C-alpha cells in the first residue's frame, strides 16, 4: 500500500459507502486513492495532486458533474472515467463529448471498473515508438499502413483503414458515432449516422476472427464503439 | 358526456315524439286525445330508460306542446279551453319530467356503485400484487443483509468455503435486486408515458449481441442461438429500448425453461406492402435509398420449453403476471416492461405456443431500412 510508485486515483464522489468500497477495491489492486466530495474541492485537489486518473460522479452536491468535467478538461489531460447513476444515452454521449475517457453506470461491477481503469491508464501511456500493433493474429502497421490477419494482407479501403486507425489510436476508449463521423469523414458528415454502422460492419468482416461474434470492436449500446484487445 | 352525444340524443328523442304523434294523429278521433297523451307518456318512459336528462326533458316539453297544439281542442292553437284539460296537461308535463329525472338519478347511483365495485376489485388485485412484489424485493435484501451480518459477526468461526458462499449470496442477491429495480424504474417510466424513443441506425446483429451480453451465464445448460441473416439491412430504431425488450425476453426464457433448453433469437425484415421478407442482394453499389413501402423489424425469441398454459397467454404481459405455480425470482414485471417499451416505439408484441412445444415471443417494430451498403464510397 505504501508503494511510492503506485499510481494515484482521485475519486470525486459524495457517497461514503461508494468511497469506502472504491478505496478497498482500488488499494487492493495497487493504486493510491484520494477522495473529495465536492466540485470545489475536486478542482483544488486535482490541481495539487495531479492524479494519474480521475473517477467522477456526476451528481455532486455543489455543481453538475458535466460542468466540472468541462472545467477539468481545460487543463487536466489524464484519463477521466465517469461513474454515474445517470444512464441515459444522451448523458453518456454528453460526458464523452465533454472529454470523459469512459463512462460506467451505477450499479457497476468492480471487475468492470478495474478493467476500464487499466485500459484508460494504458492508453494514457506515452506512445511507444513502435507503430506496429498486434492483437492476437491481427497485426496493424500504422507506419506502413498495412494490416495483416493470420499473416495475410487484409485489403481495406481508405475509409476502412482510417476508421481502423482511429480505433487503434483510441484503444480501450468509447468513441461516439458523432466523433467517428467527424474524425473519419469530416464535420460535414455528422448527419450521415448510418456510415459508422455500415463501415464498422465491413471492417468487422475483414478483421474479426468471427465477424458474427465480434471481439475487437464492441458496440456500446446507443452510444458508439470501443476497440479493445481482450 | 360529449356535446355531440347529447345533441344526437335530443334529436333522437324529439323525432321519437314527433313520429309517435304523427302515427296517433289520424286515430285521435277514435281513441280520444287523452289516450294520445298516455301513449306519448309511454314513449317518454321508454326514452327515459336509455337517454340522458337533457334529451328526456326536451322530449317532455316537446310532447306537451305537440299534444296541446295538435290534439287538445281547439286544434292548431296552444289555447286550452277546459280547466280539466289544463290540469291534464300540467300533470302530463310533471309526470313526464319526473320520469326522466328519477331514471337519470337511478342511473347515476348505479354508475357510482359499479365504479366502487371496480375500485374494490382493483384494490384487492393491487394488494395481492403488491404483496408479491414486496416479497420479491425483500427476499434478495434479506439474503444480502443476512449474509453480510453473518460475515461481520462470525468472522472467526466461518470457514473459507462458508465465507465464499456468503459472499456469493451477497453478489447474487444484489444482481437480482438491481434487475428488479431496473424493471420497476422502467415500469414507472412506461406508466408516466415519458419514454421518448430516439431513432438511430442500428445493426440488428449488434442489437442481438448486446441484449445477450448481460444475460446471466446459465449454469444448467440452457443456450441462446442467434439466427440473423448476415445481409439484414441496417434499421432505424431506438437501440437502447429494443435491446432492453430483447434482454427481458431472453432472461425470461432463461429463467422459465427446463435445464438444457435451447433459446433462439431471430430477426428479419417484413415488408408491409408486398407481405414478403426482404433480404437485400449483396454488393450493389447503391446509396442510402429508402423504400417507399413500410418495413417492420420482426424479432422472435423462441424456446423449446413447455410453453405457456393456453388460458394464461392473454395475461402474460399484465403487470406482476407470474406463471401459475412457478416460484421464480422475478417481479413479474419483465414482460410488462417488454410490452411497454415495444409499444413506446409504435411496435407490437405477441406470444404464442409453438405446435412443436415451447413458446415464441414476436416483436414487430415499424422501421426504416437502409437499402444498400455504401461500399465503395471512398
């Protein structure tokens, strides 16, 4: 517990029971923890301690968590995972648009939370120089723009490749349909909401081992997609 | 009562009086004009049995005037010669009006009584259902609390295995509670009518996989098979709501079929105008063309279990319905919520027993389909 190299996670949450639970779960997994119950203290503590990751509850006593998230995002660049009882797709999309790396609805399973934290921290690591990514039998060479599956070249159209590269660069992170549209097709295409669905379908057929049961690109119901190597 | 309705009744009653008077008119010499009044009174009494107060009073006034004008000598004047006729006329009017009022009042009391009886019945029903609901919520709470207390107070005496079992109980109880609270929240959303479906393009296979993802892992060999054509086009609907409907149908099947049962989830597009299934041809280079005809996404969840008792099928989607004699751990809300969320999207849900055994739930949701892929867009 006193490992000086342990990463610190700041939990912004006003419910004591949840705090206690998170403290035990996070420390048992080797993280340092600190807790603040209000938005005001959250800003100060985040600035002072520069935690490796922030867990944010949206229902805070003194401010709306979405506003706090926006404020934090003006200068805090490490991962923020929202943990909230608000479960509407609109709220989730708003949090992701406001800069959250991930979103978990209460009640959540601790195992799931830890997996999301690991993914967010991994993603936050300074980009390893190696542009070649390996996911099981899928190898993506971002420098050479080459994708191989089982050693064989996968022929991707330029849009499919752009989509895949976007996923790889944001591994583990939920990408909303709107974000994907803006990044791959451009701001003029945000209305073409069918594009991500169609192209993710095509991409799955080419890179998934069993496209009927996709493992790499998972669907976040009503929100978007997440690229994740198991 | 609606205004038009009252208007129609008044016209009908007036006509009845006029027709009766018209029929009596040629015979008034023979039967005497006072008998005509009795015949009119009879007609009024019959009217009073069915019509509302305004119609009956209108008919009473009209018939008194008609009788006076056409039948009481001197004819074709409202003048009444004899005191006897004046008295008869007044009595006629009073009896006719009283008749209408008494009938009206009686019907009011009857309606109140019926309402009260219905209230009592629904209260009784509510109490029964409520007690089963509170039982289903309290049981998992009791399991969680009990296990937690035991762990807290007997920490030293408990073996590792026992501790693990208790922890497992807490975990299972919480999942059950969470599911039931979810259904209760949805029930109130449905009843408050605040569900606003948000249509967006969905991959039907994604929808199916998401709905399966959160189903409990079955320990008794039940399995879910997907049967979705890979060329099923994208459809426009509310992903979250539809996923929830499917999830509820699947958990229901997992819970109520015998161990080892096979549950099949299938999807197809039904084309209303041609009445046939549309599967789209591959690799056509079309852009997003929407067909002018109406399309429905038809989702089916079928199992090879025992099916539902035929006389209970119509009750299945009722709030708190529980299959007779089952001791399942649900709240009886899952299927109610499934129906509510389907209907919120303008869809319909049906249940039938399969001839080969087992039950089949069908959901039909009106939708738009994306006719063809955008393959070589770049």
